[in-house]
C-alpha cells in the first residue's frame, strides 16, 4: 500500500508541474479572469483550481496513452490533436468575447473590473435618465462603473457571482483544451517514434 501511495504522489507532482508549465505558457495569450473586485475576493482562486483540474485530466489521459502507444495510433492521436486545437481556438474566441463584454475600466480604483448584465432597479432608472438627456445614447461601461457605487449600486451579488463563474469556466475550458492539444501532439510524436516489438522465433 505504501508503494502505491509513493507512486501516486510521485506522478501527481509530475503532473502538477506539467500543468503549471502549460498554464504559464497559455496565460501569455489568454487573458486571466479579473479577480480584483472586492465582491469577488471570497471566490475560488482560479489559478489553483485550473492547476488541480488540469492535473487530474492529464492523469486520466495517461490511461489511454498507455494502451494506445503503438506507431499505428499516430494518425489517430494527430487527428484528435487537430480536433482539440479547433475546439480550443473557438473556445478561446468565445472567452475573449465574453471577457471583453463583461469587464470595464474603473477609474477610481485604476483597475479593470467585472460588470454584470441586468442592473438593479435604481441603477436602471439612472441609466434611462442619462439616455433621455443624451439623445438615447447608451453610457459606456467605463462611465457606468465610475458613476455609481461599484458594484453594489449597479448589480446584485448573485449577478456578479454568475458572471465571474462564467468567466472562470470559459477560462478553464480554453486552458484544458490547449493543454490537451499539446498533450496529444506529444503522444502522437511518441507513437511515431515507437519501435515495433520484434517477436523472435525459437528454433
């Protein structure tokens, strides 16, 4: 039992290090979720969560990788990598789009913050009044967050929590898919370089 524990610990640490490396690389082009709004301070640390989830997924992927590692599986792994890359690309675009729509510049705090969708009644009335005096023009997100008591004067905590969770889920999805793409590419190259076993016949 001790040996099994040591085996698990050894490979979990390896997978964690790989996951950290992949997340560092992916974070160079993937915008991390904004977590500096005070309403979100009690939320889960998205970076630690992504490392944990990714480590577990990579660990599970070792099972099929162990069974399907012959040269004949090279094309299948390469095809899977291509499909994952396409999915990762569209997930990345979806994340960026959602992130850009749901963030704004908060002038007072000099930072980017998360914004919700549906305003609380008092904020909606003020925005409607602004539109009447500006020929129906909608105020920008930056003006809105800087003109009200952010975020309590604009959105409910449930609304802010929902948006934040959606951002984190989309971030995790793209990190996982890009990581699986890299994992599958390595697996296909490994299969390509696998030397077939030679069965010797006894005379």
